[in-house]
C-alpha cells in the first residue's frame, strides 16, 4: 500500500488532515464563510418573524427586503377599510414591541409608522399602514383621463 492509498477516502478523493496542506488538483483550501450581508441578515430575521406571526395567527402583510443594508419594511394593505389596516398594524406593532407614530399630512390619509431594531446585526424593521378610505364601487368612481401634450 502506498502513501497515496492510505490518504484516499472511500469516494476516491484524497483526504487532507492537515489544513496547511493545499488540496490536490489546484482546488483552493476551504476558508471561513464571509460575514452575512445585510440582506441575508434581514432575510433570516424575516423568517423568524413570519414563523412567530404564524404561531400567533397574525394577519399577513406585504414585506420588502432592502437592496442595501439590513432593513425590512412591512406594509399593512388589508382590504376593506382603514379599520382593518389599523388592526393589522397594531397586531404587528405589538409583536415587534415598537412605538407607533401617526402622521396626517394635509389632504392626505393618515399614515401609521413603527420602527424597531432587531438582533445583534442589527436589522431595522419598519411597518406602515396608510389609512385611506376604500372606494366602495370603482365602476361608479370617475376616472382621470390622461392626455399627451
């Protein structure tokens, strides 16, 4: 039996017990995994949040993971009515332990916003709800006509 035979695994690949010895055939030595990106951190937190929300029977809301940084944004878009959107917002706000703010710009619907930090990352989580009145019948609502100049 040769030295090569003694270091070959059952699948035919050479075993490397010494991490300082590079693998055969020019394969780079394994390295430590790079730190998780902000998106990866946010993805993990969202998975945990959704599992907790399902266990507590919270309503579904829309979620967005930011392209840069560790940021999640949830939007309460329930239909019908602002009352339902407010209730969904309050359920999620309570789960997150966040404080709510209500802004009512002139001529605009009220917007509820709550923001918190989660984990060691940290991941910023923000939820919003726009409390506009729903249209009762879109077929009877006048539409806007767009004209090109």
